[in-house]
C-alpha cells in the first residue's frame, strides 16, 4: 500500500539531507544535494525513477520536462521513498571513501583511458570514449573467486564490475553491493551457487530461467524479431527460428501474431503456436525482406 503523500515529513529520518515535495505536475519529487529525483507515472500503472542535476528552482515548481532517464521501475510512492533514502545513503558512503580521480596514460581493452578512479592500491576503474571497466593488479586478480576470475585482469563496466565489488566489498557502498549481488546471481548463477553454497530457483536468476526456456523450446519456433504489420493492421509480423537461434544458417519463418497477444510476451521470448499463429508469406514490413525473397 502506498503511504499518503502528505505524511513524508513524519517519515523523513533526521539529518537525512532529503527534501520531499510535490512537483508543479503533482508527482513526487525529492532533492539530495545537487540531484533531484522524481517518480514519473507509466501508462500501465506505477512509475519509474527519473533524475535532474543542479536544478535550483523550488521542488514545487519543477515539471516533467526537467527530468530525464529511466532508472528503474517503481511500484508506488513507498518504493520511491525507499529509493530516495537508498540514494542518500549511497552518496554519504561515497563521500567517506578515499577514491581518487586522476588521469593515467594507458591503453585498455576499450580504448585509451580518459579518466581513472583509484579505489585502492591495485584496483582502478578506467573510463574511455565509449566504454570502461576495472583493471586489477596481479595480486588483486588472484583474490577473485576461481569461478569468476578472468585470465586478463580487466572487468568491463556493464556487468563484470560486480565481480570486483563482490570480491572487495569494503570498497563499495551498500547500494553498489546490492546491485552487484543481483548482477552475479542473474548473470553467473553457477558461480553464485558455488560461492554461497546453495541452489537458486530459476525465478531468482535470469540466466537460469533463460537456460530452462531454451531447453524447453529447442524444437519450437521462437520469435527473434518483430514489427507491426502495415498490410495487416492489428497484427504483428514476426520472424522465428527453431529454438530462437540467431546464426545465419538458421531457417527463418514469418508468422502473424495478434498484436494484443504479442505485447503480453514473456521477457524470455515468444513461442509460436502453429495451430493458432498464421504462417505468413505476404508483403513484409521488415525493411529489405521482400527484396531478399526476390533475390532468393
């Protein structure tokens, strides 16, 4: 259940450094130093977290146009408040760390380093023009659990950073450790189970759920691409392959699926039911498909 919007003063911890209010468009907003967070509504209910930087206007004057990004779904205002306080705590913990930003002339797997953050001796995060990640010294890399350790001491920023955070938790905030734990569980469930000595249910790990889905539907036609059909309004034209394989040698078939049905698909994939979904060989809405068919 959502907390009443006008009760935030009583629930705000003392010295939290958080200011809550309602925006000019009547959505919840909160300010923590130079960052302002907002819960923006979604058409299907609930909302998502958005942010704005260095906006000095009163919170009550801010509008949706001030905010950008999509930083995770929120079920209700209680969830928004939890995220706000988590962010405030994260910023306080960051301020207590001795991370040093500097420039280090070196090459990384993602290009030349443009900025580096030294977390501790032997643990440095590099930013490049397009990507980034951690570099560990040989000694630090040997402390990575064997099930997660790489032969090269580079751990990219999208997912592998979590391996560094798991190994050196004292160098990361409570929020970063929580996100890292989720990333390990979802991306490397086998390693997570080995480290923690327990077995994950498929619902607790995206990768485990994906494996079960792939095994169960290896012989089914699974959608790999979809587009709203121009020739057939109300239908979605899809391309499917056996098991959802995406290599060039995989046979492809096109089907028409009612659009209201397709939008309810599982995040793991959409499985074609040959008894209900129409095999389609008509004019395509996929760019280049008709020309490819003529050449073939």
